[in-house]
C-alpha cells in the first residue's frame, strides 16, 4: 500500500453520526484503519448507539512487528487506535486523519501529515461534492452530537 490514509475513531465516529462515509471514500478510496481503531469503534456501537454497518467496507491493515513496536513506544495517554494509526502512517509515509489534538501534535512531530473532520468537509466543498451551506449544516449537527469543533462555521476557510 503506498501512502495510506489512516482513519482514527474520532473521524469514523463523526462521519458515521452524519451517515456520510462517502465524504471520506470519495477523497481517499483506499482509506483504512487499524484493528485497535476497529475495536474502539465497536465499543462505541455497543455503548453510544453508533451505526454498526457504516464502516463494514473499510479496510483494516495488519501492523508489521516494527509498526507494533513503534506504537507501543508512543505515549500511553493516547488510545491504542491513535498510536497504531500514527505508527502505520509513520512507517508507510501516510496521512493520519484524526480530531484528537494530542495525537495530531504527536504525529506532526514525526512529521506525519494530518487532517481531520474540518479538513474533510473543506476538501469536499473545494471539490464541489458539498455546498458550503451544507457543510455548515453538517458541522452544526456534529457539534450538536458533541464534536468539539475549533470553529462553528466553515465560511472563513473557503
């Protein structure tokens, strides 16, 4: 896999809540996640009423021993999902997609490129898959679901 796009649970959860996994797959048809993220999402399905079938086609990568060892050395304050995504993104020169600020800062220190929910919405607007007004409506829905967004509107970015 060349330059994988690794999705963590924060992003999986957000796009499942608004039922728009297509916003991710249209940008990155080969997007994937790790077994640890899959486990975190499954826990959310059991406890937070997340839809169980949103990500059934999302590939799950198997970490190499080197990636596993790297993930185990990362700060334990991060969840296993973030650590394993960072490890794969680092070793395979991929993109780490997360809304966890601590995880993004750590990834950027390696330096691994990052984006998150806001970036995904903006890319879909830029590629005309989503109108700005619709993007703002979706962002408002995410905030209502509990997403701690750094902004309340996307207007300032386009």
